[in-house]
């Protein structure tokens, strides 16, 4: 056991420590961050792909591109198709009896085999997180149709910032969907109250707004009661939300979906 984010008296925090932490926080794969030009690839000419500025996480390692970088690709072949991968090539010096363990990254092109279809090239096995010293990770692809070079495409997804994730689940964001289930007694009636005003407010956090909110209800007991929910209506006088049934029944379980408008 080792305390990583703590004083140990000697230098002890390694890139592998940070890599494991980052991978544990954002994922063990490779991702584009929402910075700069988000590494958007573009075609400069038939043999040059330009990678825009931005940042990426590659198996726990943070890699930045502070200025656009050009990557050269080989020309296509007349009458044949091909797919190339533009990759991050990671290396760690483990050579000799006293290796430096210095880590470097560079662009590397894995060239596909020309043929009747564009087949992705094979990628050497390896994982930075597993401690491998030579790892190749595809970042974008380029296809060739004869002598024509297609537009390059990113192969790794964009990572959603935590702030955006927080906004997406915020209790103050609308529209908002709430699902649940209630049991109501409909004995002797063709309609049953699903929510009174206080019950609705307790679940939704505010009063029902007939101009923008919507509620759907189904009979969750199925054939046990034999009743169908024919519709749901809001009574502005009692402020009740009632489910109208196809026939009278006793206790009935109703599943509901509430959509609160903005």
C-alpha cells in the first residue's frame, strides 16, 4: 500500500500513478476533451492530414496539441481502396541496464492494405495502463478510393465535462421526467384520483402547471383488474389529476410518467 497524494519525504508520485487516477475518473479508453479545436482532423491535401489543437486522454495519459500538427499519409492506389489509421505512438525507454523510463508520444500512421474494400489496418496489442512500453492507439481514420483521399474522421469520442453532466441532472433543469407507481382505490367508480395537489407537489417539487406539464398513466396490474386507463384529466376546481378507467374496479396499481415543462 502506498499513499500517492501525500508527503513521503522522497519523490514518489509517478506518471503511472496519475495515469491510473485519470483512467479511474474518466475511463480507461481514449477521449477528446472539450478544449481548443477538439483535435478535429482536416485534409490539407491528398497526402496531409491536419490535427487541430486540443487535448486528449489516452489510456490515462493527458496529451496536448498546442498548435495544429500535420501528419503525412501515403498516396492511394489506382483502382483500389485503403484505410489508414493515424495513431498516438507512446513509448517508454526501458532499454539497457539503466533505462531512463522517459515517456514520449508522436504521431504514427498504420497503413492499410489496398484492395477492393477499405479494410482497417491491424493495431499492435499493448496497454499503457498495463505497463507496456510501446503502445499504438488509433485516433482518426483516413480512407482512400483510388487516388482520392477521403475526409479524415476521429475514432475516439468527445468527453463530456463534469459541469455539463451536472447541469443535465440538475433538479432545476427542465424538461424533467419523473416515473413512479401508486395504488389507488377505485371501488365503484370509473375514475380515480391519481394525485391531489399536495401529493403532486411532494413528488414533483412544485404545483402542477396545466399549460406545460403532462402525465401518462397505465394500469400496472394488467389483467388482474380488467380495467384500462382510458385517459388522464386535470380538474382545475379540485386540482386533482384523475385517471378515467374502462370500468369499475377495486384497488388498482397505476404507473405514471410525469413530464414537467420548462
